[in-house]
């Protein structure tokens, strides 16, 4: 008998019915309750359409029209991992933790598979995620198989941790929904370098959700390099709760995938906390990238900085939506947001929607947006000094992106981002 | 007061009124039965002796409206409006006014005094019966107001002057009779009847408004204002304005009044359409100061307006300037569709919300033609429990090579109970276009206040001074006589917000 593979929301719900007995936590009532509630929410909401304001510029039909199956992880010989970027590395293949590929010895704190630790995560898993508001998070909650679990104890400097997400080559489109939980206790620190990639000839959906809790004075640098395969989809959501005096420093580089949505919900929950959200989107023909940030200033004396840059070539489309919400208690808020786009092609399109919603009076908030082509005067200046046109363009694009990357203070993270950008540009110029 | 009660009051005052004017023919019944259905639309059209095509047009709009949903996306809150529980045609609208200034709300008179309005004018603005019947006794009077309240002959002489240049300036119902070909050619071409919920409603039941046509190459010799128009004393609930500037024509049009007007319609759903052909320029200035409701947020006008301009011609230009201080809820986005190559759109706005006022306002600049440019300067001031939202769209179509936009949105917060929001949308599909957006939000700096106080200004005057400075870029775009009063108006609107 042939198995019918359903597409769209229906397909995932169908899969949930078939898989529920095998998903991790099937014997834990609270996990079952979470999954059931999420399934009900996803059944009601379905995949968001462009009629939903938050999805005005991103059409999910390429995802919702496709039929995805469970990933059949067959690792070929071609899974060659480059040297780790730091002391430790956690590797996930098709959303599942692979101990034999990971290097996590002597971390001095808990790093590992979420699925293995699930019985101890009641109250922590799902503490920040909002499946009722974000349908894709409901999808993740319904079907999560595994994820990275990190807890850095109070006062511990966690060093650099690399999170690698790989996708195996497959004939049939597959989907996976990892749930990553990161917690830094008071005064702890960590640099998390996340890199996601996949084969160029496989259709897949990577739908990760992060729940990040930063206790008093904790510092997390979170560098994300998205280099999914050109047929892949990544729809990721990050939730971060930042307590007093803590700092969350996120940089997201979108360079791969046919369609990517990078959604970040950060809450500055304690006084004097800080959030930096920076990013770059490098888009080629046929790609669509959407960065959507929602920053809640929910406590006084907090600061936030956002700089997002998008470079578009070919027939690509870039989207930036950024909302800063300043609650009434959040006096003396200092908020800044800038998003800029550089169009290298007449067929590219950029849509930008920065948004301020302010209910406190003693605030300094500003946002800016610019959209345009490479400056002709600047090009001329470089050409006049004997620099060939290609080289001149590359210098200007690099300078454009540099402003966003500069904000990343952690050197390992910055080096990783810089090399990823350089790699993209080399290919682009070729 | 809820919409229904207020409308009933209006109708009652109309039916009991002794003064009938404005229509040349005697009419048996001067209001349509309550409710909104096809018969209401037919009634209005018949009352206005409209041609068949216009009735058809209205009926089509009505059919469209019935299928539409009231929009819920603006950041404003108000109780649901029952469209069936209201009168849609009540003419002529004359209220039972106070008999003398002694009966007028002293708060209103205080405001007039601060605006420096002479007693005679105060009486007229407050709607004192018989106050507008005799010519004014001279003295300083702003041009716009002068013309309203002066004798019929003055207005007629203006009309003669305009007619000499071939300018048509009349009520839209008059234009339907006198210039049907122009109305038919342009009506609903900028704001189609099905454009949005309120535009559809307006298209079905509009009863009044202005019509302006400036012929080729004519520069209108004076600022046109609704108040020049002799039969425009009471503005309708569903106004429809259509302004056409033919090739090379230039016109400046003023709407509104700096003094608070007595107006008892709660829902205003106007439509304004502007058409600029090759090399034409239209400047449209609005000062809106309708009743904002009391300090507790009771009553006040709902101002849901669709204003749009089409720069159809090459090198045409449309400039919107608005000072929005009144209304309980303001919801409007004066927009420019820049079709002609090298056409220019401008939007300058000051919006103040105090007490419980809510404003969701901004603009849309749609760039279609080559080298089109647009400028947006928006200043929002929130005080008391006011909520102020800038919502704007800049869209560059693939055809708009070399398009240019600059947007600046600044918000000022006075007090910790108010809100200021900015929601710009930028959509660019042309690589040679350049779009820039800047927005800031802040409060009045302590050191600025201290500096002013130290020089002997009261706190209220100091705030007024700072706010005027904050709004300067916009106020300077207003015609002179408006600008002076608008400055005072800003200060009055913010009264009680400090200290």
C-alpha cells in the first residue's frame, strides 16, 4: 500500500498523529499536554498567510504547498566537518543530537541532548515560547524531536560552544523541528556559534526554536550563520528573556536557503539589561530572506541596539520587520535601530517595516532605514584610483556589511562571520 | 455622547430650526428616513436632482460597501458604530444656537480670546443666532474668516474674480449640475468607490463638498478656502471634495479653521480627490480642530477620512500640509500616487493628541513615474492619555527609476500616560531608487524647560515654545495667516498637559 503524503498544515498534523507514540516524552503527561495544545493551535492557525500582518511580506506557500516527510537520516561519506571553532561542539543531524560527532568533554557544565533530559525539563521547556501567537512555534512544539540543552551555572565563563546543524541528503523532502534550551545562571557567560547547512540538492524544512534565559548579569553572545542548501527552508524563532544587568548579543547571518525567516522575540525583563540584535542578509537569485525582530523594553534603564544590513542580487527579495515596544515602566529606555539595504540588481526587492510603539515618556528611541544602490560617487572615487570595477564594488559591499559585523565583540564569533561573508562574496563575484 | 444620540439631536435641531437656506427649491421633506439602504441612496440622489449615471455610481458604491468589513487594523479604539441607526441626509443643517455669547460655554470663549479672535467672530464661530447676518465692523481679521462672515457681495466678487480666469469653484452638487462632464470624468478616479470601507460609504451617501477646476496655465489668484463658498457654512458629515489642476495650473486650497467649531456629527467620513496634470501644482492645507471630547474622553468627533492625490502629469506636484489637533479619533492618510515622470509629492503633518484623543495618521507615497520624489515630515505630540501613531507607506514600483524619498517622523511625549508609535512601511522594487527613513521619539528635555523657565516663561509657555520649535518644519509650510493661528492652537491643545 502506498502511503499518502499530505502537504501543508494537514500533512504535519497527519504526521503528528502517526508519530506521537514515538516522539520523545510520550510517557510524560506534561509533554503530551504541550504537544496536544500546540497541535490544536496549529490546526486552528495553519501556516500564516500574507493576510496576517506579521507575514505581510513573506509568502509561505512554497513551504505550505510542499509535502514533507520524517527525516531518514542516512549520513553519506560526504559529511565532512571542518575543525571546530571553539573548545566544544554539539552536532545535530536532521534535528537529532549526534554524540559521536560532537566534542563536549570536560565542559564543566551541562551540555547535551534535550531529548535525553526531557523528564527534568518540566516548566523550563515552553517557558518562553508562544505557540498560541506563532503558528510555526506551535508546529515545533507539536513535533520537536530533540535539541541542544545548555545550562551554564552561576559565575562560570562557558567559553565558546559551537552548534552545528546538518541535513542529510535525501530524495524525499524532510522536515525537522529542533527545540534548543539555553540558560545562563547569574553572572555566567557563553559564546554560542551556530551554523546550519545542508545539501544543495535536497528539499527540507528546518524549523528550530530557541528558548534563551539569561539570569542577572549573564552575557550570551549568539552568532548565527545560516548557510542552508539552496532548496532548503529555514523558519527559525528565538525567544530571549534578559534579566537585570544581563546582555544578549545576537548576530544572524542569512546567506543560504531558498526561503528563510529569522524571527527574534527578546524581552528586556530586568533593569539595566541590554540587547544587541545585528544581522546581515546576503541574497542571490531566487532567495527570500525575512528578519523579523520584536524587542520588548519591559524594565527601566535598558539599552537596545539593532543594525541589520541586506545585500540583494539577482531576483531576490529581502524583508526586515523590526518592532521596539517600550512599556510604560521602561523609563530611561535607550533604543536604536537601523536597517539598510543595498540593491545590486534591478530585479531585487526590499521591504522594510521598522516600528516603534512607545508608552513611556522618558525615552530616547530612534530608528532609521535606507534603501538604495551602490553609491555612484563612491564607485567613481575608487575607479579613479585605478581599482577595477569588480574590486571597487566588492570593497563597497564589504564596507557596507562591516558596520553590522563590527558590533560583534567576541573575536571568535566575529571571525566566523567575517569568513562567511567573504565566502559569499567570492562566489558572488565569480 | 454616542453617535446615535448626537445625530438625533442634530436632526431634531434641523427640523425645529426656523432658518432654511442653501437650496434653491422648496422641498417638502428635508431629511431622509433613518437607516441606510438603497432607498436612502436614491432619496439623496433625487434630492440633489442628480443625473442617472451618478445614481448608478452611488448604488454600485453602496452595494460594494455592504460587502465590506469595517477595518480594525488602525491603532485606535472606539465603540462599534451602528450605521443603520443614523440619518444620512439632513438638509439644511442649521442648529438651534445660543442666543448670545453669554450662553456660550465660557471655556470656549477663553479659547477664542487666546486665539485673538474678535468678539464678533467669536459669536459667529460659536453659532450665536443672527451673528453672521450683518457685515463685520472691520478691524483685523484673517482673510479666510473674513470672507466667510462678510456679506454675500464679497464672496460674489471673489467668485467673479475667479470666473474671469475660468476657475470653477463651487459645491460639488452644483458642479454635478453645471459641469457634469468634468465631474463624470474625474469623480472616483483617484479614490475608487470600493477603495475602503469609509470611501465606499462616502461614495454612496455624500451630500456636500467642494469642486475646484483650474484651467490650463492658470495660477489661482487667491488661496481658495471652503469658507469662500457661500453655501458651505455647515460642512456635511460625508464631504466629497474634488480638485483638478489642469496643465500648468497652480492652486492652494485651505480646509478647516483654527477656531473650534460647533459640530454635532460624530462620524465624519470625507473623501478628498486631487488630480494634477502636467506641470500642475496643488497645495492642500488642513487645520483640523473639531471637538476632541472632554477631559475624560467622552464625546468628540470620529474623523475617518480618505485623502488621495494623483500626480498624473509630468513634473506635477502635490503638497499636503495638515495640523491635526481636534477630533476624538483621527484616522487619515493623505497620499500621493506619483504617476507622471518627475512628479513630486510632499506631506507635512503635525498631530497632537491630548486627554483621551487618538490619532492614527500618516501618508502613502506610491512612486510609479521616473525620477519621482517625495518628502514626508511628520511630527507627533502625545500628552495626557493620548495615543499618536504615524503609519506610512513608501512604495517604489519597478518603473520608478531614480525615485527618491526622504521621511522624517519625530514624536514628542509629554507625560507618562500617553503613547507614541511609528509604523512605516518601505517597499522598494527599483535598485536606482533611494529611500531614507528616520524616526525619533523623545520627551521635552529638562534643560530646555529649565532654560526657558529661568528666563521668566511660565511652564506652559515654555512647553508651547518648545513644541512650536519642534513643529517648525511643518508650520512653515502653512499659508501665512494659518501659520500664526496654528502656533497658538498647538499651545491651547496642550493646555493642562504639564504641571
